[in-house]
C-alpha cells in the first residue's frame, strides 16, 4: 500500500493533457514515484501535433539498480504469499483498471496517436481482461508426484524465478505489458518494466494503479532509452528472467546478454504475416477481415499486421478495388476525436522509415501503390505524423516491402493460382508470427493451416491477442509463448524436484 502522496490525481482523469503533465519526470520504484537519479528527463510528444505534452525520467543503470534491488527485496515476501491470494490481488488490479479505462484510453491516444474509439479504449479494456484471466490462475501453480519408489515421496513444485525484467515497445504498450506482468506476478515473481521511450505515460499510470493493490516493490517501472536503461536491466545480476517485445535486432542483443548470464528469455519480435484469400471465401466478411487483419486503425503498427495479402486470381482485382474503396472511407484525424478511425504514426523515426518504404514501392517499375483515406485538413494537425494507408500491387517477392517488417499502414497484394504455390510464397519469409486463411473449404484451409510456418493461424477471422490462447512466433518472430496458462508455467516458473526417502 502507498505511504506517500503521489503527484498524480487520485480519481480517474479524463483530460489526458493534465494527467500527462502530472506523470512527468518519474519512475515508479518501491511503491512510489521517483525522478531519475541523474535528474535528467526527455520529452514525450503528442504525434498528432508535434507538441511536447510531458517529460519522462531518463533512466540509467543507477535507476535500474535501485528498481531491481527493491524488486528483489519485495519478491521474497511476495513468493511466500499463497498463489491464489496473489492471483486475487492481480484480479483486484483488473477492477481498478476497469475504473480507469476511459482515462487510460485517452492517455495512450495522446502519447501514441492511436485513435481512441478504434484502438486506445479497446486496448485499455484488454489490459483488464488479461489481468482478470491470469488472476484466476493462481491455483494452477501445481506440481506433480512421481512414482519413484514406494518409500520415496518424489514430487515437483513450481517456484518463481525471482526478479523479471520486462522490456516493452510503443505500439500496444499497455496490452503487451499486461501479457508480461500478469503471469509473472501471479507466479510469484516481482517485475521491473522498462517502458518504451515513445510511450512511457499510460503504462506508468497503470503501475501506480496496480500499486494501490500490490505490496510495494513487487511491480516497478523505469523509463529511458534502450542502451542506457534497457541494457542494464537485462544485464543486472539480480534479474533472473527477461521478457521482451520489439525488433529482431534488439531481441538478438537481449538474447546475447541473457546468454552470458544463462537466464531464460521470452522474445516477441514481430512479423510479416500473410493473409490468404480463396475465391470461395465469404467476400464481404473477408474484406472486413482484411481491414482488421492489416490493423489500419493502428496505422499498421502491429506485429501481426497482414502486410502480405495473397488473393486467388479470379477475385484478385475485385478484392483490391473493394479493399481500396473501404480503406478510403476510413477517417484519419485527431486520435482523441470519436469520429476518427485512424490516428498517427508514433514518431518521426517510424514516420521516415514508413515513408521510405512507400517511396521505394512507388519507384518500383510495374508496381502500383494506391493511397487511401484523406489526410486530415484540421490546421491544428498540420504537424501530425499522418500517413495515408497504401495498398501495393505489382511488387515482386524480392521487394523490401514484401520481405521486411514495415510497421506502417502498407500492405502488398498478390494474385495466386494454386494452394501449394501460395503456401510456398507465404512461408518464404524470415518471420513466422501469424497467418490467416479465408475459405469455406475447410479441407484446404486445415491442410494449409498445418503447413504454414507461423505461431498462430486463423481461418476466417483475424483477431488480436486473446487471453487463454498461446501467442508467439517461430523463425525470427521470436521464442516462447505468451498469454496462456502454459506461458505462465513454462516461462515464469521453474520446476523443482523434491525427494524424501522414508525407508
Ligand atoms: P526496439 O526493439 O529498438 O525497441 C523496443 C524496446 O526495446 C524499447 O523499450 C527500447 O527502448 C528497448 N531497447 C532498445 N535497445 C535496447 C537494448 N540495447 N537493450 C535493451 N532494450 C533495448 O524497436 P523500435 O526501435 O522501437 O522499432 C523498430 C522496429 O522494430 C519497428 O519498425 C518494428 O518493425 C519493430 N517493432 C516490433 C514490435 C513488435 O510488436 N514485435 C514492437 C515495436 C517495434
Ligand atoms: Mg530501436
């Protein structure tokens, strides 16, 4: 429980600008807000206007050390708390989050540029859902008895790993954090989260809200940049597990450091997810599915975005035209406006990266890139990081747009003639996170589902992460699973064997 007053409002606060200011310049360590030891901060920018709305504590190794030491102290008592009690407390956190859904939705919309109605509010609700799900799993932290010999009691028990370091990205920071901290905490670990430099505010508020319920020091958060703040968290001797979501490049750095310490890691590293559409699909449902699959409402900033769409030739052109027409009707604008479907790109860096891909696609001989959805005309949004969704056709499979993760509102559509050919194309990727198939021929669908190299294959739907379903990729998309009971057991506990010889 908290013992010092916080700089933030106690009640849910619907003005995200006020809340952003109040959250400025702080880590959350040992149950309280604290500034960086160095006193340094960095700006948090509203990508819809380019204006600074807050600052964040610019964390370094000293802050990380303080957070990990507090987490290590708190973990000892937390691990002694009965598992179901820990779960009940995490479920109680979910109830607090539910009361703050609107607040959190607005705050994340402000700092990330994701539209409130289509994305941000949904994400806040999902956080509560994930906490509720894992909150109910405390009783599943069970061991086994092993029939070793009649006079020997041989059993296994599930033990927490200790302090978990969680490094999160900016695209769906609240949800991706929940997938890490909820199972880690229920399993009896304490956590130190390093937030993404582009989106440190809403997750910080969640940390405070959950600390209203959890014992101090069990859930801590530092903000800062990757090399200065993320790297020391991974290398800290008292961090006994790292869970990371982000780029392949950074994931490999994290993995290397973890290898030196011989600690387990979970890595979720994005994708280049194929969507395969057969002529016999339910056309309208598939079209609607293509829009959600591509996550245009999130400006395509999704690791599972259907950024390669393969359509059976007889309906190829009809599909491309219909999709362009649908995307055209989506409203791009102020993320906080209820009318807005599509907000902004997160940062200048990402904006430039996506633009480069689009320019490259447009300059490719034989390719066509259709820009859909009108740019906002509100002068207040003149400096906003808006990019029109682009639908490319005519690219070859060697194109960088087809091979690399763009993480922007860009999809490439191709015609295909037979299932084996499209299977080979779909699997011809460094990534293997997700895939979707759209057909009423379930024999064909199931056959391909088995052969697709992906952690998650959906037929006739493409939902975002759901609690209770294991989620995680193969190939360069990562290591390990999240979101499920097995994920909690396998990635946040170890099995100890105890034998008692009573002969
Ligand atoms: P990133 O992987 O560099 O950043 C993700 C997190 O890792 C951030 O919290 C960052 O501060 C931290 N980090 C960076 N360097 C680190 C280091 N040396 N040690 C420890 N932590 C470190 O991703 P970034 O630069 O934000 O985006 C680049 C690309 O990565 C995107 O364009 C996208 O393709 C991909 N990406 C994939 C995500 C996914 O959901 N799988 C999420 C975010 C980005
Ligand atoms: Mg980076």
